[in-house]
C-alpha cells in the first residue's frame, strides 16, 4: 500500500512563501504524473499544479507565476514552492500520483496552509 506524506505547511503572512513536500513510500513518482491539490473549507478539492513524468508542468490560473511544482525522483519526493501567498490560498494541501486526471493512491493527511493578512 503506497503511502503519501505531505509536509511543510504552516501559518504565513500574505506575501510570504512556503515550500511543501510530498514523500511517497514507493518509487511511484518517477513513472507517474503527480499533482498537488488543495481543499478549502466548504469547497471541493481542486488540482492546482501538475508535473508529468518527463517534467512538464501545468498550473491552475489562480497560482500561475506564484507556485512552482518540481520533483526529485531519486528521493521519491515532489515539492510545491509557493510564493506571494494570498489569503485565498488557505487550504489543506494534498498530493497524489495521477493517471489521466484521476488520483491513483489513497489520500494522505495533507498539510494545512493558512495565510493571514
């Protein structure tokens, strides 16, 4: 059973930065696309950034130019660098490997990001 562990969240002032990490228990990230998702209270979980197995990236419009997704296949880890954070970025952030547009593995516990102004 693959386990996903997200970390790096916290409380940050608007305009600040955080770097999230997503570690997998197996070598799943090197062969799959990976996505970062977020879910704010009362909202559906949404994908905010995707990195393909060959390194191509895609972002939802609301985070373009502010967030950067990257991967370290040797460490089975995917990162999300978040800059110029806004209050509307407040959410629990999750990662998952994806096939087509669908998450593959059971969700981890996520990491809370809270941005205050």
